[in-house]
């Protein structure tokens, strides 16, 4: 791992590793706090969604979703490089069906 990363992050076991970098598995807000400012090129996330019905995985209530998501978003903003990207996978309530036209 490059020396520019904090010692705290260097001591963590990576979940996945290639010659291009490492991926970590854990509570994202805690992992983000270990990173220096403007050090990340890409953040991809699929957070729990603000659904009207409570799910087993503990999704936040719709009315409190923005308040719940803001601390995470602020940490992403802090660590994201000026030319970095933040990708949020969005929930689709109805299945998307693709069809191929027959000639």
C-alpha cells in the first residue's frame, strides 16, 4: 500500500486486493474517517433506501433519510478528489423488462 495512507488504514486487512489497489469491507463511515482529504477517486455505494415499509436490513424512515445520509455524504465529499466521482446505486421499485424485437 502506498505510504501516503494513514497507518490506521495500513493495519486493516483488505477484503480484496489487486496490483491497482485494495477494497475494504466494513462500516463505511468509519473507514472513510481513516482516509485523508481528497485522496479517493471513486466512491460507489448502494445504501439502504428510504422506503415506506420497514425492512429487515434496517432502512431509515423516509422522513429521516436525508438526516441519516448526510454524515456519510459529508465524509465522501471530504475524501473525494476534485476530479473524483460519487456513484449511488438507486432502487427501482418495478422490475425493468427489456425485450428484443423479432424480425
